[in-house]
C-alpha cells in the first residue's frame, strides 16, 4: 500500500519516569528527585551542580558567589527543547497513517455525536475519544472539564507548578527556582580555614600567615597599630598660608612602616548675603508636596478647579428625541454656571462650578539649614480671600502673626485658618521677624482658597525667600596643600588663608 500522507505535526511528549531515551521524557517531579540524588544521567550532563567550598580560597570558583548564567542557560536550553516536543514512537506514527488513509481522522465539530475511540484534529493536535457523547459548543469544555478526549499527538504540555506528578511538567522558571533552592547555603564561620571562636561585637577578620587561617580579633586590638579604622580631626582658625610661605600644621603620628595615611583638608566658605530663592512655584511637579485635593490644581499657579463635565448617560426615548442624564454632586459646590451640552452622538455636559472653600496643606518642609538670617518671605498671589498659616515642627502645630508675635491656633481647620490666618499683605509685611524659624531650620505653609463667584480669580503664584546664608565646608584642592610624614608626625603645608579642618 502506498503512503499518500506524511505526519506534519508529531510533537507530542510521552512522559515515562522508568525509561529515558530520545522518544520519552521525565516529568518535572522525576527530574527534581534525580537532582536531589545528584543524578548523573544524560539529561543532567549540562546542569552545573556546584561542590561545597571548604576554604576561602575556593570561593572564587564557586558559582554561588558568582552569577548563575551557566546554570540558567543550561536549564533554559533543556526546557525549550521539551517545549519543541519529542517525536512520537514508530507504532503511533503507523497508527496515525492508517487513520488518515481510512478517512477516520476529521476536524472536531460542535454538536456532533462521537463514540469511544474516535479521533479528531483540533488546534494542530490529534485527540482520541474516551467515551460516547454529543460535543459541546467549544472543544475546551469537552477536553478539560468533561474529560471526553485524551491528547494523542500534539504540541501541548501540561504545566503544573503546584502539584508535581508523573503526568505534569514544571515551567522553566519553576525548574530553575527549584535548582537554586537546592544549592548549598553556608556561613563564613563554617569554612575550614576560618576560626570564629569567641567572636563578639565589633570584631574584624584578618589572615594569619603562621596558622594559615583567617582569625577574628577585637577592633580595639587592631586600631592602635596604624589608626587605619578611624579619622581624627583638628580645626585651625585664621590660617595665613601662601604659595611661597605656607602655614605648617604638625600632627602627632606614630608608624613603623611609613605608610601614608589618608589626609583630608576642608576649608570654610562663607555664603553671600541677600540671596533670593524661589521655594515654590506651584507647578504640577510640586503638587505631590501637598495633601491631595481633587478640587485644587497646580499649573504654575495653585487655584480651585472650576471646569467640570463628562459624557451623559442615556435614560429613555421620548416622543421627540431622547432623554440623557448626568449626575452632579451639588453638596461639593457653592454655585454653578454656564451649563452646555454638545451635539455628539453620546452628548457631553460641560459646566462651571465653584467648589466649597478649600484648605491647601503643605506636607513637606522647605529646608532652611543653610539660612543664617531671614530677610523676608514673599508670597505672590491674586485675590482678596487668601489666608496663610505656618508650621516649624513638621505640621504638629500651626501659627499666624498677630502684628507683634507668632501665635498658635488650636487646630488646623478651614474655619480656624479663615479666622486667624494672615492676609497676603500681612504675610509679606512680617519681614525679618521670620527669624524665629532659623532655630528649627524648616518651615511649611497652609493656605485658604475661597472664591466669591465664578469670575473671581483666587490664585497662589509663588513663594520666595531672601536670606543671608551660613558658611559651608568645602574640599580643599590638591594644589592648596601638601602632606609630609616621618616616623613621629604628619606635616600639612597649607597654601590658603581662612579656617580649615584637617581629617587624618
């Protein structure tokens, strides 16, 4: 008999835990057991199972202390091979040829009467019927739910990471993770050439050539040798060094090996006076610095949102036209204006509204750590209803200025700030009486936003600070000092003037 057909898809996978050859594969459960026994079968030849290092010198060759690229690559390659399928055995191919030649292999159909041992093709796979039935509207229900079909040949693999058995495979990532979990875990003290006996707090490890061991020692026993684990610092005020006549600073130091210690020179830099910095310009990036409020927007100014609307919902047909509705929460607004509906197929309602009065609360402080003297804070805003209070303790308490001193309000509420908060003119007139904040080195503000009518403009534009800055310590350049050392002292040659700190 002539063979008129060839099998175009025979990538079914047979799982057999008792036999392993080119036509069968182990289940993931079986692979896991073999790995646990450190199996040496042909499937595991390319999987690197590291030996447990016993000495520090062996750590550099241990994959646990390197990347797992070799392990991952070999496993990924093996799993991808399984996904590609394993050719079916010769008996199965012969049986399939017979089915095709005798017209017994058909595509699966819904609402069709099938009997046991019928064969169908579905999604490039061949299935055998397990019991007579009338097929459902979709194959997946009959196969996975009702169990009417068994996969005979195809490219499907059962993947089950939770319930390993001889009938299922693990996914590639699950297999890799299981191998990683089996890798040896160790502590430094468990290595044969490390002696951690009597270890306690603040111990260091060092190598002993006499014993060929790594041993632990208290830090205080090591530091006096070279002072290598701590910095000492001296401050020298009013240095008057030049490039031709340096000022020499002598530092006591004891060494037997003349190793040069790390010397670090800092010089004091005074900041300029009357510096102006914009603390806030109320753009969209700064919005996260404030307590979230959907009725307030930041677009280079902080102000109340007044434009609203959205797509309307179909309600019912009328004698003429249709009825559309849109829900508006009246409780959240003081007033409404300018309702308009567009001519879209699904119409949109657009309107303006004035939200109820809002309290804009800053939740991140402005940093004043470099401020020595405050000249003033200046707030730029539009409108007559703005009110402001401030806090210098991270928002725990809030203050207003009564013209003479700062007073604390009972609680940060909208009513309290409207009653006691400073107006724009009052706020900008406080001037250098803000200097009480230099003690805490931080400040934050809260503002009332209140519109009288839809045409009322109430915005907060920016807030700036003018101040005299504190000085800072900066790293001296290599050309500004030199260092010499002998067996009893360190000499630092300073070619600069001013105040310096020397760390060594």
